[in-house]
């Protein structure tokens, strides 16, 4: 594709501006001329060759264009009859160099970047028009017939739209127009517009109107036009463009989007907080401070700001950008409400949304997969639970007892109110692990087998893991458990302050259960902490006082003792449906300790919403066995259905499709 810029005219109406140079060399802002702006825009739009027709001051123009030192191949064609002919003859003189798709423009056009980009990227031959502007008195107008430009001229006031001499012409369409131009010129008809030749084709060139609304694309014919154009260029120079990134790994797709945004105005980049990224996407490898610094280092970025929510509302109202830039991937799906809100807010103050095709190249997927693999490595995974608590102050975990249930925890998301909710961590429960193996929950399944469950889950997921360590066993054994789990990348082990043969806490006092002496359990915690190699791994002390009906005071006494012994978190348990005693514990504990995380497992007191737990001082809520308790009844029902009907057809509506299962399981 080549560009043809017509610069053979005398520009007499410009007065002193064209006394010693062609009109296109007139400055429209400090050190920026019409022609320098055009050539730079063509370069940025990917055009590599340009033909410039010249007339008066041709050597001045040539020397100036070469001094710009732009990466574009410029050839010059002088119209020897520039004083007596119109630009139709300039095109005729340049005809041998124009055997290609053509961007045709007049050398006195001042164009904003977005307009030229849209012309260059048009799939069809097109001409710039505007249905939003009043019809000009002295400039081009176009009539449209059957969706195509039919006639172009100055005197077309009936059923026409404002138009500007900026075209994209596909080679086959350009050939038709050029042949008619040659016919005119060889008959001696050279004092007319090139559009006179176009009009004789009566729409055969298949030129479609490209409506630019009120965007800048104007000819500069006289000093008044120059003043208007200069003011509009100045306004464009201070126009702000807002776009948002979560990216902690920048690839060329991000850079390309920033480049496009820079062509629209001064770029303000909103960087999503770590909490937002972790909530809707995945945990960021790079924290926001470093991500912010990356964007600040990109040339041409005007400002970098934090965005604390997926919603743009606060930042749009604060910075009032003229344009918001985004990929077109949010027109559907969970981000659609966010997009709708953006459109509404922009409309309230006259801003607009610009969307570009979303880059979904295979290599970007490879980058994301590599990132996920890094997140699954032990050192990354182990530290993540602490980081989530530091970042959000609150986390949720759902039990997983196999690779497939781990994938369910990993991938399940709920989209609502313009946001995303997902689980922060996985709980590997001894009850569910034992049940999946058909064994009783009495610490019968040995640690080697339980480690294998962790391996299965870790192999296909990235979220942090909280491990149910039961009583922790003998202190001498517990230190090895801590080292093994830490080395594997587990984030937390929870051990309960009981001794003897483990029995499930929900039986309470219905079975004999013995609570460990405080000093003995503290010694176990201390030994575990001393065995750690990193500060990332957490030991949580689970208190059974309320389960065994020993009262709040005993629970608090143990909690503070365990914290002094080095416990990183406290889990308080209850088998009552009424959460009152849990709330009492939270209140009393937080009066003396506002820092140590508190873990809850609301299996019995399950009517309380997470927000209330958080408000009362809890930090982690574990849904400890719901996948097991819902999965096994469903499988039992399927088995009975097959037996009852002597075939599997009646099971179909109960079954997840094989395709959905395959999509759930990663390819690697």
C-alpha cells in the first residue's frame, strides 16, 4: 500500500504563509507542520512508501521532508504545469508510481490519528465523510447511493454529507478512477478536480463512506482555517485516554494497545490492585508496586494510577478521561456490566469508548500457561496464603480430595455485580481424604498416602493449600511433617489440641475425646516452628474447648498460650448451629489480639455470611467437606437410577458432559 499526497497547489489564500514555502509546511503546533504530521501518521499506520506531488518550492519541500529523517520511502513527482492545472493533472503525472492500493490525501489536510488509522485499516475502498457536521459552503460534499459514494463535489448540497479528500482505494477500484483521470488529462481537461472524473463512473469504484463523526479531518485553505486547525490540534494534545491493565507480564499485545492509545491522546494507565487481580484472574506474580513501575517506564505514558476495583467508576469520575480504550472482548461475559457502566459514565460528561479487536494469539496463551506453571511451584504457592491475608485480610477455602476436585476449586468462579468471586485456597481434609479412600476418619490413612493426595492436587492447580494435620501426631513425628509439607509448597497445617485416637470433632462429647495439656501442645507448636526453613509456612492451632463444652475461658486461655508458643493462626471450632459462642470468642480474642489470623469452619453454624465473619474479626473461612457431601449422594443417585431403569439413559440429565470434563482438565 502506498500513500499519495497532493502538494502541487499554490496556496494563494494562505497569504504570507505560502510566500516562501508550500502550504503543507505551515506549522500547526510548535515544530509540527501539516506535512510532518501527515508523514509521521503514515509511518505509525504502517505505510512504507509515499508519493508526493510538488509544484512551487519543490526543492524546499523535498529538502524539508528529507530532514525529518522518517523511516519511509518518499518519491517526488513535480507537476510542471502546477500554475495552470488542478491536482487531477498532478495525479496524471504520478500515474506510473501508483500501481498499488492507495491512500490518497491532500497536502493541506489536518487529520487526527484515529481517522487515518480507520482509513488505512478499512477492508474496502472508502472516503472520509461526516454526517454529524453541517454541510460546508466551500468544501467537498458527497452523495451516497446504495451505501456507496456516488458523487463528490463542492456544489452537491442536495441529499449529501460533508466529505474530505482522504481516501483508501483498493487497487482494482483505483485503477478505474485512474483510467478516467488519464482520459480527462489526455483530452486536455486539467483544470477540474480529480473527483470530476470519479463522478463519471457513477459509483463503479465501490467507494464506501467512512463516517468519522466530529473527529478532526479538515483542510487548511486560509489563515482562518489554520487558526481553527491549530486550536483543535492543541485540544487533541491535552486529550486524555484511559486504559486499565492487570498484566504482570507485558507482551506485545499490551504494548500495541498502549501505542494505539497514545495516538488518541495522553495515556493514563490504571493498574489493578493485587487483590482485584487475585480475585478475578489469578494471583499476580509481580506485586502492584513493581507493575506500576513497569508502566511508568513505558515511553509516552502520561500518568499511572491505581484502580482498586474492577469497576472503572471511581477513576472515571476522578480523572474524567476523554476516551477509554479497551479490547472488544468485554462486550459479552462477566465484564459486560462493567462495560455498560463505563459507557454510561462516559456519556454523562461527553467521553467515548474506543474498542480494538482483542489479541488472542497462541503465544499469549503460552505465556499465561508458563505463568500458571510458575505459580504452581512450591516457593510461589507456599507464600501465597500469607500474601492473600496481608492483601485482603480475608480468605475462603474449599475442600479438595483429588486432582479433579482441586480443579473444581481452582476454576469455579461466580460473576456478579461487575465482579468475580472465587475461592482463595484449598483445604485438604483428613475426613474427606479418608472417605475418598473408603477409610474411617481416625488417622488411619498414613501421611505418605495423604502426601500423594497433595501431589495429585498440586500437579494440576496453583492455589495455596491448607492441610488438615489432625492432632499432628507425636511431636517427634510432627517436625518431619512440617518439613515435608513446607518442602512440597503447602501454606498451612492445622493441628487440633487433642490426644489419643482421633475422633471427628462433630461428635463432641458423644464419644470420649481427650484434650491435650496446654504445655504439651505448646511444645508441639514450638517444635514445628523451629523445624521450618522459611517464614512462609504457617502452623494453625485448632482449639476444641467449645466442642468439648469446656467454655469460652478455656478456649481463650489456650488461644493466647498457643499464640505465645508461636502459632501463626488460631482455629476455633463449634458444633452448634447457633454461632453465638463463635462470635463471643471472636470478640474476646480481638480485644487482646488484633493481629493473629482466626480460622473458622462453619459446617454447623452455616447460616452466617462471610462478610459478617470478616466484620467480627475472622480471617479464613474453610468449607471443609461440601464437595464430598454433595458428590457422593449424586454418585449414589446415579447408581440407583441405572439399577432402577436397567439402562443409563435416565442418568443423562444428571451427568456432566465428557466434553465439559475434558475442558476442565488441563492439556498438560
